[in-house]
C-alpha cells in the first residue's frame, strides 16, 4: 500500500478517484458472477402449487428475479456471508444489470458511473420491460436507460437520479407505472434491521404521500418537545415520538399536529383526466426518443402518476366544482416555466393570476368588452431586486419554488426548512436578487459562511457550483432546468484516458 502522507491534495483526490473506478469495476464483475450463479438455479426446480410444501402467496418472501429459484437468495446469502435480505437485493440488482440494462452494466464496468448511481437506475428500471415480465416495451426502457446514464454522468445524486428515471417512465407509460405502484404496495411490509450498539431500524414501506405525512407529523411532535426545552437531539426525539404513537395509540392528551406536504402538480398532468389502463399485456401507445422528467407530478420530490396525483388531490379536497384551490391549511402556488429551457419565470397565487388575466397587459389595454389580445409583452417575471438584506416574500416564494430543496450537492432537505442565502454575501456587495439567492439548509449555510476554503458561485438561472478546499467542483441545477447542449459525459475521477488533455488541461 502507498503511504497517503506522500500525496498532496491533488494526489489524494486522484487516488480516491482511482479507488472509485476500481469499486465500480468490482461491482460490475460481482454482478456478472451473481447473474451466472442465478442462471444455474432456475425456477423450474421450485415446487408448483399442486405439490405439498409449496410457497404460499402473501406469507413467504416472493422477491426473486424472474425465472430464478425462490431459494437462490438463501444460497447466495451463505456464499457471501450476508443476510437473506441483502442477498435478495444483490440477486435482483445483478440479474437486472446483466440481462435487462446492459448499457448501465457496461458504464459501471468502465467506471463511468459509480455503484450507487447504477443501483439507482436499476431500482427504477429493473423488471419494467416486457422481456422481464413488466409492461413497457424494451426499446422504451433502453431509451430511458440511455437518458438516465446521461443524467448520472452529469452528476445527479443517486436519489435525484432515481426520481428522474421514475418520472421519465411515468411520462412514457402512466398506466404501467400505476400497475407497478399497486404491485409495490402489495409487497409493502414493516421490517426491523439490526444496528450496532443495541439499536435497530423500524422500516415501513408505504405510498410516498402517506410516508411523507407520517414523517412530518412525527417531526411536528418532536419540534414541540424541543420547543418545550427538551435538550435531547431532534432525531432522538423523532424516534421516541414514533414509538409513543405506535405503542400508546389511546393517548388523546397529545395536541393536534398538521402535516404539511408539498405536492407538485404540473398542468399537463392535471388536464389529462383519464389515464387509460390498457392492461398488463398491452403495448405502450407511443415510443419516445428523449424521455423527460419535466412533466411528472411529485410529492416532496418523489414522482407519482397522474392518477395517483388526482387521488391525492381529491383526498386533500383540492379539486372541487369551484376549480383548483388550496387545501385547508395549505397553500397553492402556480409556477410558470420557460417552455424551451424549463427555467422558472414567475410564481403567483391563483388570485394574482386571475387578476392579471382579467387586466391584461397594462401597456396595451383592451377595449371594453373585447377579448384580451396577445401583444407579446411580459406581464409576469421573477421578483425584482431590492436594496436591503432581507428578501421579500415574493423572492422567498420564487427561490423556494425554483430550488425545491437545499442546493448543496447531495442534500435533499425540503426548501421549506432551509435558509435563503446570498451566494455573494450581502456584506461583500451581493445583491438581494433571485439570481443571487439560493436555498441552503442550516448546516450547509453554516459551511458556506464559516468553513474555510469553500467557494460558491451561481449563474442567473440558478445553476449553483460548489468548490471544495481540495479543488473539486460539483454543480447542481434547479429541478426542471434543461441541460445545455454542450454538456458532454466525462469520466468521473480516476486516471485520464488516452485522449484526455494532461494537467493543467
């Protein structure tokens, strides 16, 4: 082993990149080994339903790759010295990579994507094609996979990548996505995972809106305790609140708590009032060459189908004969985006938009009784800059709608629980303008302000670049903002290829 004390910062970064490449290559090699192992344990060896001792649906684990024995995961767990749950995940991922997503497998083997991003693609696409028992044409899956690899190489975090791929699948076949959701709900469970130091995780699978509401409710009670002076960490309080709610459901002395859930409802999804479900054997009605995630509905960032969105809005009492309006205790914002770039242009309330529609362009007033004309003037835009430190309510609404989460690379804290930070500090001449404001959670706000050597820059359309003290730069883009045409996939870390320019580039 090389002594790391002999490297400067650039040398350490290069070596860590090489380790990342090797880890990706080993993951691809492991997938090939496991897929071949699974091929030698076919499902034909399992007992059929007419023989004693066969598995009973709904009671025994049924998460096994198509065509693979239900007992393969038990054997793989013994071989790899892991739990059965870990072996099931490894088997599913490996078979899907090798047989369903060869492009992702190849990118992993070449070190172009890391295992976490490859796994995110697998989670979203495994089992979706008709060749693997799903309902989506294999060619469509291949197109979505190619787009996903572009997003992965461009630097999307694994979670964001999984969400974008899921949204792209919804865009090409919402009916199949709803069937997958219902199947996943049937496989939902509550499990316990052991942790060191006498702890364990209680894991519950449930629909995204329900899970978000549960977490927000738990967080609300925990913050009440914190506000009453409890000195224990907020995470510990959340865990104690959950245990109290489950083990003492009869306790009615708790004050009421309302969960606030952010629902993103794009107009094209709401306008499509009928999502036809052609059945599991039907082929998709259209193919795509550039899958997109721009028009997917989401709950706290998790993509949902149009049908699920309308079910949720109905439950929230947001769809009614009087038209779209805010649910009780909630808010309704309408965000207008540029149709070409996806950039956010303006954020208004329903009342503000209605007033603008009635008034029309102030520079070209219409005659009394005549319909409004499209003069081409912009009557809506981002909130103007102000000559003060504190952002205006309109700026807060715009920036939080644009960013949706903390903008530090890899952070997913919702924008509602973040600070609006001046990228160029106000004391150093930075303006209080949407082009100089971004959402940062308190931790990353403190990092930007107090950690030495970090640099933050942002373009007028909200593309944030963060540079570490060791010189590594990561870029995050507002959700929905398209990639520039000149952004090409490049190898992430590791030694340069034969065609790469040598340092200093």
